[in-house]
């Protein structure tokens, strides 16, 4: 199926989702806690400044946690819930096993509960923390609407088809993002989150050692870059971490797009953006215009943070983020 046909197929679906997102997001607003817990966002920032001063590598996982929460049943903090009974929760799903920072979320939430008991949701904590780790990594600050409420369902099977594996091609990514009400522009811009953080070799080693099942290397990777990656990642390596944006993996900047343009990105999901003319044009523009990337990243993060949110009387405000009340 060509990209035009794909867009026609997905358009009704994406419009429906976009409308539901807008309807739900009407319950969110900037300064939602202004009267009920006016110091809420300052408390989160203060805690995250302390965390980042000693553990800056948590920025990537905490940003990714927000993505993984929102893409599965909306931004409702279901990613934080422990299992109830015999049903494994979302956090037990393979794509979520590499997430870190759950203790940091608990630490922030505990301080908020001390200041304003039962007021600030765990879903908002995840969203604010994601914003603040970007800011503390020298990235942009953006005004974030709050007022999300927490869900009470977290089931491992819900992650199937909702979290993109690193092997997805462009059409598969477009389909996933479109189903969440997100555009190709959002896809390219939000992929820029890979400018901070690391990845296990196992997430991309097939591109180095067995791309088509014949012991070959993905020809789309820059041939001069392959030996460098192979020197870090041996076959069947399950423990080594590699910087997604070598040289500045602790700094939120636009150099990720320069790597994509040079065919030096780690994942097929990164590299596949070069296969679409519109996506590639945006990649090249953002690579050379960090101010535009920062502006667009804030816009797309707010849009993603509106996916299927619970507001008003929906859901609850959890006292402890790993447990329903």
C-alpha cells in the first residue's frame, strides 16, 4: 500500500481519535492547580533538579515513560500500576522493561501528597516530570495543561499494538501515530526525544548482525559507522548500553536529526524517516534549526499529553502511584 492510500485509510480513524482527544482535553488547562496546590509545579521542578544533579541519565527513561503511558489507554498513569491479582500490568510488557525512574515518580508524588494531599494526579506528575527533565537537560520549557486524573486499569495485553518496536517502518509508525490523533510532523518532532538517553544493544543489534536473517548488516546504516557500533555491541549482547545521540546524550539538542541525516541513527524507526520526502525535509530543517525544534517539540508534547485523558469526575487521584485507592 502506498503512502497516499495509507493516509486515506487512516484519515477517518485519526479524525475520530483527534476529536475525542480534543473533547477530553477540554478538562485540562494551564495552571489547573493554581488554587488547590499553587506550589505543585515548583515542587516537581525542585525535586527533579535534585534528582538530575546526581542522576542525569534518568532524563531519557522518564521522558519515555510519558510516551509509553500516553500511547496505552491514554495519559492516565497506568504505566505506574503494579499488578492486581494474577494479571501482569503494563510495566511488565517487554517494551517497558527498560524503563527506569519509578522511584523518582514516587519521590515526587510523596512530596506533593505532603504539601497537598489527594490533589495532584500521578498522570500529571508523569507529564510535568517529562517536561522538567527536558528543561533540565538544556531543552525547551513549554506551558503544560494539567488536570489529568488517574486510571485504575493496567493490563499487559493493552500494550500490544500500542507501543512501536524499534523495527517499525514508516507506514507502521504513521498508522500508530495517526490512531492516536498525531500527525507525521508530530512523529518526526517527538522522535527527537531520542536526543537524550541510551539503548540496549539488543534493541538494534539485528541491524548489525542479522538484518535479513542471513547474517548481514542493514545497508541503510552508514558503512563507516557500522564498525563503531559493532565494537560496542557484540552478537547477543543483552547488557551493554549505547548512547542514542553520541557526544551529547545528556543534552537535549537537535543533533539527533543530524545523525538521522547521516544514516547514523540506532533504530529502524529513526532511519525510516528518511524514506518519506516530507519527513526527511523536516528532519533536515530541524537538524539546522534548533530553535524550531524546541518550539515544535513543546507543541507536539502538549498534543501527545492530551491523548484520551481522564478529567472531571473520571478516574481518581491516586494516593500512591503504584496502587489504586
